[in-house]
C-alpha cells in the first residue's frame, strides 16, 4: 500500500512530518508485509499520479477534504515525527483517523 507524508526536508527515513502549508517535499512510502519496502521523495504531490491509499498529516486540524475526495484514508500522528516512527505507529494502528 502507498502512503503520503508531507515532510520538512528529505532526510530519508529520518525526515520529519510537516504541516501541509510548511511541507517542502512529500514522501511516498510503499508499506507492505509490516515494513517499508521503498520510499520515494517528490517536490510536489502532483508529481505522482498513481493511486495512494493513505495520507498521514501532522495534526487533525489540517485541511484533509482534498485527500478524501481523492479516495485516500486520512490519518494523523500523535507524537511521532520521523517517517520511521510514523510507520512503526502505523504498523501497530497507533495513528488517529481523521474525518470519521
């Protein structure tokens, strides 16, 4: 499954989640079998046109309707910051659902 995360800068799996308005880049995580299979980085989300299952936002007050309209489930972090920590929380269903 594919998961978008807006990030502050590309530092691999140590990149930190950013607010949508402050995101400098986007991480597209291919997550399968309980681990990260591949991570791609994009300057703009529009640079990838394929299907994405989830987006993980910095908080539940972000504007998430666009993602839902695109068919994505929207999650937000609790205290996690890095891609590595976020995906670990995702694996154990410790991210919060937004808009439900």
